[in-house]
C-alpha cells in the first residue's frame, strides 16, 4: 500500500464503494436481462403498453430505471472519485473526473457519460407519457448498460492492479 498519509484509508474506502456498486451492477444486469431477454432488440411502444398494463411490468420498468440511475450515479459520483483519491489523483467536478478517467484510459468519451446522466434524469425524474418516446429512452438506456458495466469493470481492474483489495485477500 502507498505510504502517503490518507491513501490507505482512501483505498479501503474505494473497495467498500466498489463492493456496494458490484451488487447494484448485478441487480441492474438482472432486470436488464428480464426487460430485454434478447440483448440486441429494441423496446417497442406496444411492449411498453403491455408492460404498463400489468403490475409486474410497471415494477420491472421502475426497477430498471431506478437501478440504471443508481449504477450511473454510483460510478460517476462515488466509484470514480474514490478511485482517483485512492490513486493519489486530484478530484474535481464530474466533468473534470470524467476527463481524468479518459486520460487514464478508464472510461471513454466524457460526453457519453454526461448523456447517460441526462437520460438517467429523464427516466427517473420525468414522467414520459408517449409510449414511443419511453420505448426509445429505455432502449437507449439498455444499450448504455454495457458502457456502465465496462466502466465499472475498468475502474475495478485498474484498482486491482494498483492497490489490491486486502479485505478480500486480493
């Protein structure tokens, strides 16, 4: 472990955040697979209507939106800043952190991550009445789950190489 004051604590905090986020990622992956059983499909307005018509469908839509939001927030607002701090990097605004992650080859295209944040806001904070619009937004979020999963994995992999998780024997 790095001998710099506070780095050891920051690394332990990172692994705590990473383990919590790993559970959120697994939950998002589960509901994503149930909502999109065939990965390369697009949600249709008819499917939205069918889902909204039954309680289980509404629950699945709400679960997907909430978990997408939590994972996106978890990566951008918690995992990435804690990784940067644990690596001895300076942290800043969301955009600064995303740009730093891009320079470190952890995440691609900060603009894509900001677009995910806007989509997350749309899914969670706005009620979309038009089934076609909701279908398009959910399909876009589904496509972005792969980016979320890859980003979380890239940050964790870099951390394993730089400062293994001593709590798990890694």
